[in-house]
């Protein structure tokens, strides 16, 4: 799953990015409101962590502009401000959740996961598709009979597949959600990791649609 982290504090941004990536997310970082708003409008994020006190354009304005343009990406507001009226302003602007600094990163991770679950119509914490259950803490996938370890890239790819079972997903879309904006990534690497997942999960779990992409069929 791909996140946009809009935070202007370099030390906090670097630490949050590292911790979120270790939790299995792909993270793009924007240090100011103008860049964050542009990226949120032009890139397919699964969720956004948005600081209110951004330079060049405040977070509330960014969020309000997104919502007025119909951008419904889930947003967690992250700020040092703790006054109740500022929380209300955030929710009125279209925020989905609110976390005040200081905070535990583990709580932020779980709030993001909960927002993504709700966006995909899920209520349970575990991501389950067919006979597969993904464990984000252990970075593995379970069946009724075994636990299958995954590399970081395998986990991110399977996580995205399991949130979109039965849907045709192009290589470019998978790249965006598995690698973000890394300049060295290309479509061939997706094929490599799809083949690795097939060897671990079974050859017919991920089917190729020629000229279109891949379909995850867990049943």
C-alpha cells in the first residue's frame, strides 16, 4: 500500500518514513503543502498522513482543496496542535482520523491500516482473501496448513493483490503501489516478484492477462 507523508520536519519525516516502510508501506514524502496537494491530486495513494503546519500551504487548506475536487483518499491529520476546536476543523475539512504529537508510531500504523480496511469494506484486522490470510506483523501469509514467509517486496505486492481480488491490475499500477516513485523500478521487476509469489502460493493463484496485467484469484 502506498502512502503520502506530508511533513516538514526532516528528522520526524525520515523516522516516520523508515518506520512506515518497515511496516510494509511504500512511502512518498512531501515537505510542504503545495507539493503535497499536487502529489495527492496526481498520484494514486491508499492513504495520506498530513501535518497541519506545513509551509507554503497549510494542511487544512490542502485537505479542503482535495475534498472540493472529489479526492476522497483517506487522510490522517498529524499535528502538534491539540485543541479540540482544531480537531473539529480538521474533521469538517474532510479528515478521516486525527493523531496529535507526540504519538507512538505503532498507533499511527494501526490507524492507517484501519482506514485502508474501511476503504475496502473490511472490518477485520487481518487481510483475508480465499484461503490466504496476510499477517502484517510477521510479514507472512498463512493458509490452513502452513505459514509462508515473505520478503518485503513480496509482502507489499501480495498485500495489494489481496485488497483487490479478481481485479485486473496493470504492471504500472502495481509498480506505483509496490515501489512508489523509485526511479530504478520498471515493469519487469513486477513479473519477477509475481513469479516468486506463484512459486510460494501456487501457479494458478495469480493469472496473467496478456496486454492487461495480472489477476489475483485466491479461490
